[in-house]
C-alpha cells in the first residue's frame, strides 16, 4: 500500500515506472452520455510505461467474448496474442478480431462506384489479414475476423462491441503522450475514453512515444 502526495496521474505513472509494473488497473465510474473518461485516467493510459486495464463499476470478471481491433500492425498483433492467451485460460471464450476499412477521399476519380471501391478496399483488408494471421501466436485459441466499413474508426469499433456484446475489448496502444496523441489521432485513446465496457490497453513495456517521435512518424521518418 503506497500513499503519494501530488497529481494522481503523474504519481501513478511514476510509481508504475519505479516498480517496473507490468500492468496498471484502474476503476471507472458509471458512464453517462455526457461523461467521458476522467482526465487523470486518460493521462495514465497514455503515459504509463506498461499496459492498463479499465474496469467499469459493477463489471463482472467473466470475459467470454473478447473484441480486438486490428490494423495489422505489430501493436495490434500483440493485443490479439494477449486476447488469445486469455481465451486459452478460459475455455469457451470467443476472440473476435475486427478490422475497420474505409473508402479514401478521391475514390470517384477511379471511375468506380462507391460500392465497387469499398469492395476493393475490403479485398485489400482480407489480403492483409491472410498475411497477418500466420504471425499471430494464438496458442490454439479460436479467432474469427470481421471486416467492417466505417469512416470513423473508434465509433465503428464501439458499434461492433455493442453488436457482439463484447465482455472485454483488448486494444493495442503506442503509449503516446497528450501532444503526440493529438498529432497522430490515436484510436486507442478514443476507444478507452468512450467505451463503457472493460478494456485492456496493451502496450510494450517501457514504450512511450513523445512529441518529437510523433512528428517524425507523421512525416514518415519512423515506425
């Protein structure tokens, strides 16, 4: 039991680093339409050097249907592997990966209809999944994939979570600071802030992207 004086988010993040924590567990109050995640909790999710678990009040620790957003990056692969590991320990648990694809601006210049271009983009997503899937260490857990068309990725992910009644969302995160998240438009931040379901935000231990790194990534100079 540790008592610290100071700003909650700063001290929690500092303590997680000092203790070399693997995960930080946070409770959250009942959600209302006008209430998003507290600023302190958002800061911890963004800046903690480890994974963060958000548990809404009165949520049961029974995760039978796990939703994992995937964009075929290494971070989403790691999140999917964590979800599969949870499923292996709880037989009967479903793991549902969801990829949100969209029709880019300027599609009309291709000469194809919107529906035709959407089908092309879905085909690309399906190809990426076929290349991505063998890299995932599922440990024998069953995993299905859903491809969903949507322009607003976080909103689409939350809509799918409602549709499948997910008992847990596992999302990969780059661990960006506030300024970096603003520049890069971080999907994980929005999903964590707006979901009323339990969420496990998976981060590589010790990885926090600062503003300089974000600028380099934005202009294509880094991963």
